[in-house]
C-alpha cells in the first residue's frame, strides 16, 4: 500500500506545472534601439546632446522615472524631470515597435510551454499599457495569463508584490514559481518573494548577475523552455 501511495504522489508531483514570470525588456524582447532613440529624442527636446546607446541600455530596468532621471543627469529639476518624462512617454508610445523584436526562439518557446500547460505571465517595470501593447504587437499576448507593468502595483520590482499577486491569481505554489530575467533586479525580486530565479545571458545587463547570481542561467529561450519542462519542481 505504501509503495502505491508513494507512486501516486510521485505521479501527482510530475503533473505539477510551474508558473514562469518573465521580465520583458532584455528577456523576451530586444527593445534597446527604440528605448535609446526615445531617450535621445527626449534629451534633444531638453536641449541636451545625445547619449551613446550603450549608456542608455545600462539605465534600463527600474522603470521610466529612474530611466529619465539617469538620462538627464545631475542638475535636473523636478520640473525638468516631469517635462522630460511626459515627452518620453508620448514619443515612446509612437515608436516602441519601430525596431523592437522578440529574441530568437521566443515565440516558439512560449508556444511549447503554453501547449504543455505551463502558466506564463509578464512582470516588468515598464508602464503596463506599453507592455501590453508590445506583447500584443509582437503576437505573444495569447500565451500569458497576465501582463503587469511598473504602474500595476503600489511597488515596482524588486518589491515582491507583483510576484505575490501573480501566484495568488494563477493558483501557483512558491516552490514551483520562477522569475526569469536579465538583470539583478529580477533576481532580487525573486529572492524577496522566495521563488526560483533564472537568468538569461543575452539581455541588457548580464554583468549585474555578478553581485546577484541567479539559481540558473540560460543562453536562449529554448533553454528556458527545456528547463521548465524537465526541472524537478
């Protein structure tokens, strides 16, 4: 009887499907050029010279207010920051899909995970309306149960509020929930929520993993899908 019970529990465990929560920029999508162009259009509107793209990329990950504050630099007043942020949001709304693309294999990996019954969601610090428009524009919106942005909750990543909400809404257990991202912000978010942290090496800020290493590192979305479908959660 004990052997049968153990086998039944093992069978049940094998059927548990994880919840994968993805960061957006640098994880699912390569949005670097559109972000850099929008930041430099904003600087131009303020009478400032453009930044090189790599510098702008290093500013991404903590939401628009932080991005704009970093882009304007020291000496910017609150009025400057507010005016620049309004310009950036207006400009980016019209240009956020000019050059933005999915990383190679992303659509195929999400399709494979979706077909296998894995629960999928997006949690990013980008404004939610832009995030939803981008995943819709790139054709991957149907794969996600929820897409949440930096203004969806009272607190942004690395606060665990977004992950906690998604777990509750998706009926997921902490032990089978994974945050997948390209920077230390995503790892810190996972740690704060006490869930698994997976990193991707190809994103905007892989160097930040030196201070906050993930539990596991992928080099492609195909690897993420394979890990999610074979990991012994």
